[in-house]
C-alpha cells in the first residue's frame, strides 16, 4: 500500500537518521512505484531531501531498471555525489544507462576527485564524449588526473585548492576569501599553499595560524616549510599510511618537479583505508577482493571457482598423505578419529598467525628489519600453545580410547603441528611479499596445505613408530 504524505515524511526522516537499516520495504516500493509511473513530483517528494549517502543506500535497494530512471526523473536536483556511495557494479550499471548530456551535467557539479572516479568507470568512448562536452579548463584538469596511474594519489586528489605567493600578507589572504565567490573556493579546505611563480610548493599556512597571525604578517613568515607531501604518481595506499602515521587531515600533491598539482583530504583517504581493509578480509577468505554483492551472478561463480579449485588441489595433497598411511589407519581406527583434530588445531594456529602477519605487512609494521625477531616470537607462542594443547588432547585421547599410549603420541603431534602452523603462518606471507605477490591473496592455500600435511604426517608417523604399525 503506498505511503501517505505523513508516512512519507516519517519514513524519509527515519532513513536520514538511521540509513538503510530503518528503510521500510513500503518506502522502497513507493519510490519504485513513483519511478515506474514517471511521477517526477512524487519522486522529489520522497527522496529530494535525502543526504547523498542515504540516497546512495536507497539506489542499492532499488531494482536495476528503477535506478537510472530515478536519476533522470530528479534531473538537475539529483546529487551525483550519491553515486560515490554505491558499489562499483551498481555505479557502472547506472552510468551505462544515462545519456551523455546527463553525465556531463553531473560531472560538472562534482569535486574533481569524484568526477575522476565517475569518468574512470565509463567506457573509453563514452568517457571521451563526456570530456569533449566539458569546458576546456575542466576538460584539461580531468584529463591530466586520468593520465595518472589507477589508484594513485593523482587520481584521488582534488585539483581545486587555495595557493598564494609568499609575499602576500595574512590580511590580504583573508580579504581574498571574503571577496571571492563560493564558486572560486574549494567546498572544504584546511590550508593555504605557498608557491613560487612556477607553482613549486614552498610551504603551507593552516587556517588557524592564518586567523591568529597579524594582518601584516607575510605568508613566508608564518608558513610551515617542511610540510609533508606526496607525489602524484604515488600509490594511494602509501598516501593513506602517511595520513595514518602523522595524523594528517590533508596533504599537498606534487608532480616530479615539486610543482603543486592538487591536495588529498582525509575524506578521500578514509575511502582508501576502508577499501584496503575490505580487500584484505575478502582475500583472506579466498574471495576476489573486487567482489561485491551486486556483481553479476556468473562473474562471482567464476571468481570463486578459481580459489575453490586451488583449495581442492591442496585437499588432494592432504589425501595423498592419508593414503600413504592407509595400512596404519586400518590397523588402528583411533588414528583416523584423532588425525583431523591435530590438523585442524594446527590450521587454526596458522590462520591466527597469518592474519596478524598479513595485516602487519600491509601497515608496514612487519618488515625485513624485525622479521627474524617476529618469526622467533611466533615460534615461541606456537610452542607454548602446542605444549598446553598437547597435554590436554593427550589426556583426552588416552581416556577416550582407553589407550594410554595415545597420550604421548597426541601430545607430541599437537606440539609439532602448532609450532609448524605458527612458523608457516608468518613465513609464507613474508615470502609472498618478497616475491611481489599479495600475501592476503596467496598465503591461505599454502598455509592450509602445510598444516594439514605436517599435522597428518607427524601424527601418523609418531603413532606408527610408537605402536610399531607397518
């Protein structure tokens, strides 16, 4: 049943406060109904006041057909920033359906970094059509940003910033702010960059220092000359580490000749950090880091199949170890029951160590300088846990099967595999990183195979020797 005007206001207000979690199915259906009828006035009434983040969440919940239609019905009132709040697959799907004229108007409203993100989603031909329709100055700026490597600081930066020569005074800069229209200043900025006539970066004056300074103070007298900066070609992840390490809110971006070309702000970097964290979590689970819930069904099937196939090959290796001890397993059924416990516990230990190692490599906390110390520390942790769990499982196994000989066999095998798991969990990611493979993506299958093979082979070998099985 469609919502009345009072219900609409309540639903929209709830959504503004709590986002998609409180968005009722009736509200979504009402929006889809208005879109299907082409009722622009009703669409404006329902979603016109939503924040761009909430509008992006709503777009994710709408049907495929309704998404681009809603953009067209809202016309100039649609905030293209909302497209930065949706998944990449959803954004591509919407942009593919929009006419070039709509894309041009939308891109012109965006900050340069968001405009670049929209343009790089388009096919090359459509991208050129949009750029050709833009004013010359905007087109040149955006083309220059698109020429930088993907995921680089040059792609992420905003090209609108405030710069002034060193001989300007604090009072003159503040007068410039007051006299300039909103369209001539960035929407949000934190500092004034001091540059020479060739736009080489000399230093930075933060706004708090600017308003505290005497009106007659020259910028060169109050600027920070040693301001940290990043190269436009530098990877965005490296820039994110700079923000994290030095608690920055913005950083200037320079080209190879130290000319100021843009600025990175904390809101850009938060997205990079979040994307990195998501990619690491997905990769550790054997999932393509680029996978999203809205991706094509068959693309997801193919993507997951690859990793499942690799894990299957690892399972065959483990099975071959068991086949080697087939005779011993037939002679003593208890070994078949207890073997998975040893392998599983070693795998859990390895996963713990691997997760910490992969994260530490990503944040540069683990490096060549401290790698050896960390390896020995993880071996010690594995040994202590191995001794503890070896004692517990040894007692349980001996009592369970009424065979005291299983106690020392189980204890020794458990100790061996937990130490091996700890060793593999830290060394495998280090080796992958050294060979320029992504540790988050590559470590899992190798570590799993190591712990399974060592777990079963050590347990069955020790048992065979202890009980004289052949």
